[in-house]
């Protein structure tokens, strides 16, 4: 039985339409939330192994903003790009073309691995007035507070990619492994919220197309971080960081902010790498203020 969704009532008040568009020769699935005549449109890019549902708790607190939320190629309902390695250059190229086709001039938001994709695309010339990075990967994952666990993850994805296909895919979709990951990242002590988080990961964290795409994306996520792109991003940038993030410590996020030409850092206490699940309201409030829309409904 699915866990109760703590943000469902708010989401139900926001109109949403599922759409598709051709990008890089493949079909990208995306969801269009909010009013068509909203003063601001934001394209929101999810993190590694996730898909668009993961950012819905934040969207629930942004009722007056149009949010366009695609599934990355190879994840959720978006198929892989045929004949391409799914590395960072592919994802940055895909994002630039997606935005150009669906929402030119939109604000661009990225969470976790999505923060790397967004930073790479914007540094590479994606036209946007503002950038928002939630739980940005501000330092090499192998150097984070749980670098040992990251090295174990490297071995896990390497093994899954090299075992016979059926066995390797089963390992990568193993529910026990997904639950260990979920438990390690959740910081809330609220049992209902923890059940919701685990249910979200159980439901959506294994919706990858195949093990090759997953391995490519994982390598991209641990081989790059936002630091390498920050000096080339001139646009005003909002960093929403967690004080207890196990992937990028808060000290590294503060250092990251100094690498941008124009960055605002908002730190959220008592949360780790799951700001989008555990503290979506403060994240949404920071986004609303950054976009100059404080007069909009704040839930």
C-alpha cells in the first residue's frame, strides 16, 4: 500500500499536463505545471536515478509559477538517446535543446545531479536569466563526508554493468539496496515523512531504461561537480544547500558560492540531500524570493 503523500492536497490544486517533444532525435516526456500565464517559467531538472515526481513536493509550494519538469533521457518515461553515450555532455546538449524547443528564456533549476547538468549547460551557452541549484554537487562526491560509501557505490554500479544482463539489472534494481540508500539519506525523524520518502524511492528510483544508461549517468555524476562550471556562469544564481548533506558538506557549498559571479546561498538546517522531500516549503520560499515573486501565494 502506498504511503500517504504529505503534499498531495497542495499538488491537486495545481493544474498539470503531460506532454512530449522531440529532442536530439528522441522523445522527451515532460510535465507542465501551473498557469500558462504565470509571470515566470522554470524548467526543473531532477537528480540521478530520479524522475519528475521527485520535485513535485517543491512544485506544490509554487502554485503561481509555471514549472516544466522533464524526465532525463534514460529515466522515467523518457527513452535513451539512440546511439549516444549518456555522459554529461549529452545531458547538457539535451537540456539546451529541450529548453530551446519548449521554454526559451526560462529560469533553469537543477537538483543534485541535475545541478551539474544545469551548470554545464548554462556554462556552455544555454540562455537563461537566472539559475537555481538545489542540493548542488559542490565538491567531488568521492571527497564528501561519505566518500567510502561513494566508492562502494562505484563498485556496485561497475558490478551491475559487468554481470550477465539479467543478473546485473536485478542487482541494480534490488529493493534492499534502494532502501539502504533511502535510509542513509533521510534525516527527518517524522515516521510518516520517512515512510513517504522510502515509498518514493521504492516506486521511482529504479525507473531507468537499462543498466548501460544508468552506469553512464552514474559516472557522469561522480566525475563532475558544479565547481568546474561556476566561474563561467554570469547569471544570478541561487544555491539552496542543506546543513547535513552527506554528499556535499555545507563548508564546500559556501566555497562553491564564492566561485560564482553573482550567487545567493540559502542554507536549510536539519536536512540532508533530500531538501525536495523533507523541506520543500523553505526551498520554495527561497525560490519565490529569488525570483522577486514574494507577492505570490506562499503556502
